[in-house]
């Protein structure tokens, strides 16, 4: 089965690089900028095509994606031909490629260790929705963010749901000819081992230039903080948010490029940089609004630098007033968006620690997993010190963005003032893991800067220069290789790295067992036989809290409740409340006929998260004359309705 996963990874990588690369190349992007931003550019193209396709009567496939990409590429190419210029043709330097390769290799090993097998799935609450939405898209051939909410809202008034992640997975399943489970794992691997490393190395280079020590350290540290991407596989699972956060480093790099902050701002016309940023942001939003709000938060230090620069360069009070007005407008728009882009419910997560312990977690890199990330956090702290000592705008901006992520984490974890806490972190459900995942975004480049600045300082010391010799090139390569390998190991070892704990914890959810949290091994075995017993047009009812909802994704059979929070019709409610008492002519039998329900899955009373949600019509099924037992595996049972 691993070859299927590898094939699906190649398919998705090809789609992202081709779609995003076509538009990016037309805009004038080259080399690392083209490679790292292509996936980010591809996301709004995929998500936009998914929305447009049903509006023009086209079923969901790669074709509308290619069509939209072609239109976008032609449009930006015409603009650039008339008004723009290509980026300077830099080659993708060896050290940049090596940095991305190191991170990709290590993270691939981590992710593969977590999933365990190509078609394993996360036995967690959120995955019920994600897997079923992918199946819903494939069944209906409609991947629009205006449509997928109908899966769980049967009232016909489903709200907008940003479905870019689900759109990607469905494309992988279609093009690769693999199951949705393999497609999910392939997408997770590409997000973790390709999009994230490429983006964070680009961000590091944009901030601090092409120093080989800085870039190599960035590659090593990209795989050193399990708060991202591994935590998003452990908690939730938060697949769409993982995609959104993975898009942020390249998006922040584009923001810095547009505002001319950093050491590696290509010499292109300003409007090209703003077009690039404007094209990337919709993808971040369609991946997850929480990631978009995170981008807003990271722009605060950038705005501070631009304001200081504007005041310093202003030659008269009129220009200073213009800078002040721009700052006020930025703050007002940001505040409005912060209030609007927040979920209407689910923001009731409590604080979990005292302030001093939350601060300690930030400074030690031990957030969530309790094991300090010794090398990564040490280098990040050193980087902050160098940024303060050198007092350069780019270093201060980077340190400021890291401070923003740290403050948000401390606020959500420990701030005892509910209203203020909700105002600042409500966009992330006031949820600790979601904000913990933001810490590595700037910890990686700041840590890489700390390593590079320290190395440069050491090399400049007179006593070091006196000791320096010029060893042969093979010796230098051997010593450098040993240092790189040692650094990689230091970021992955128990006691000084949280990675082993994170891999073990996340892997637990991907293992089906007799005591699994959602789908036990007996229940999974019964689900694999459903296609042999249940007709393709029949509908199954069961408590989604016990895992029966996954009959849709795992056995391709329709269910009344595809998620724990499904809005049901009156007929469906009648089935849920009176099925076990159904008899000819009863309201329950009328509802059964209207909903086409023919079978009942009974997975006992063990519910995800230890909940207790009782549907009266689905209790005591073994004593009901309305049902007969059709199949059983351990305590998992399948009944057929015979009382109507």
C-alpha cells in the first residue's frame, strides 16, 4: 500500500507545482520564490474553481482547476508584459535546496511513523467530518465551499464552509485513483514535508539573506518543533488548519517582499509583489479563516516597522499625518476583521495554566508535550538577543512576530480575563493547540538567525582567526556534514526534544484497536462488510458519537447522521426518537419510508470524548420487534428494519 501513498504524493505535488507554478511564472517568479509559493498560489485556484464549477454546471474535476489557472496565468502575464518585469534570475542555490531537503526527509519520517500504514485514518472527533466531506464531494461532484455544508445541514440553509483542504484531497483521490484514506495521508505528507519546509526556508531567506548557516539551520529547525506540523495530526485532527498554517510562512515572506522588508527583496515593480500577496491571501482564507487571522496578527510588527520608517523618512508634517492616518486605518480594519472572523460558538475552551507556567512553556519550547525543545528554543532566544543588539529593522520585525505568537499563546493558555482573552484569541476558538501551532512559524527563522549571527561573530574574533587553518575541501565537507547530522539528531532525541513524544501520541490515534476511541477493530471489521450486505441506495441510521457516521466514508453507504452536529429534518428526528417502537402505520414507519432508512448500526455506548448522547429510538435494539440482526462482529451489530 505504500506505493499508493507515494503515487498520491507525486500526483498532489505535481498538481500544486503545475497549477501554482504556471500562475507564478507568469507573474515573474523564479527559482525558490516560484517553488515555495506555487502551492500557496494553487490553493485559491483550486478553491475558486470549486466554487465556480457548479455555478456554470461543470462537475468537479481537475478540468475547471486547469481552466481557472490558465485564465489567471494569461491575465498576470499580460499585465507583466505591459507594466512589469521578471525577477532577477537567481539559481536555486545548493544550500537552499539542501535545507528544504533536510526538513522534507526528517518530516517525512515523522509523518510516516505517525500514520503507520498508507490507509490508516485518525480515530478522532474532527476526522468524522473531514472524511465524510471528501466522500460527499466525490459522490455529488460538487466541491464548492458554498455546498459542502449541506452534508451536515439537512435544512437546506447550510452556511459557507472553507473547503480548500477537502477540495485537494478529492482531487488526489480522483486523479490518483486511490481511496480517500490514502488521499488524506498523501495530502498531509505534502503539506508537512513540502509546503511547510519550502515556505519557512523562503521566509528565512527573505528576512536574513542567503547565508548558508542560516539556511541550513532553518531546514533543521523546521523539523524540530512538533507543535507544527505534528500537533495538528495529534489534536483534532485539524487538517484544514494545518494546511492554512503551512501556507503562512510563504505568505508572510510575500508580505515582507511587498513592504520591502528583508535582505532578499527581488527587484521587481512593487505592484507585482502586491499582486502576488493578493493572490495568496484568498488561499489562506479558503484553507482556514484562523490562519488568515494569524497572518493579520503577524503583520502587526511589520506595520510597526513601516510606521517607524515612514515617520523617519517624512520630510514634513503632511507626510507624518499621512503615515498616522494609514496606521489608524490599518488598526480599524484589523479590529473589524478580528471581530468578524470568529466562530459564533465553540469558543468556551478554558484557561489551562497559570501565566508563569505558560511563559515557561514558551521559553523552553515545551508547550503541549512537556518536553523542552532545547536546541530550537536556545537558538531562538539567541536570535532575539542578536536582533536587539544589532537593532536592525528586519531582525526586530522577526523578533516582534515571534513575540506576537508567544503573547497569543500565553493569553489563550492562562489569561484570567475572559472578555479580553476572547477578544484576542476568539478567532481560534480560544483553543490552546491552535495557537501553539503558530509558534514555530517565527521560531524557525529567528533560531536560524541566532545560529548564523553567532557563527559570524565567532569567526570574526581575533583569537579564532589566529587559530584558523585552511583544511582541505574534503575535510571541510566531512566536518560540516558531521555538524549537520549531529544537529539533526539533537532535534529528534528524547529528553532534549519533544518530537518522539509527539510522534508517539499522534500515532496512537492512527491505530485501530479493540479499545480505540472512535472505531474499534471489531467495528472496522463490520464496516468492511457493509458493502456486501447493505444495498447501495439504502440509508443507515446510528449514533455518530459511537463512530457509525464513518459508514459513509469507509463503506460508501449513506447515513442519516454523517457528523455529531447534524441538523436533521422532522422525519429524521422521528426515526431517531421512535424507531425501536416502529410498527405498520406508525409515524416512525412513515418517517422510515420518507428517509429511506433500512438499516441500523449499533456500536454500543462507548462514545468519542466519553460523551453520553442518547437517541431514544436507537436504544434496546436487541429487544425490538421492529429490527432483526443481520451481521455482528464482537459488540458491533448491524440490524435491518422489518417492523414497517
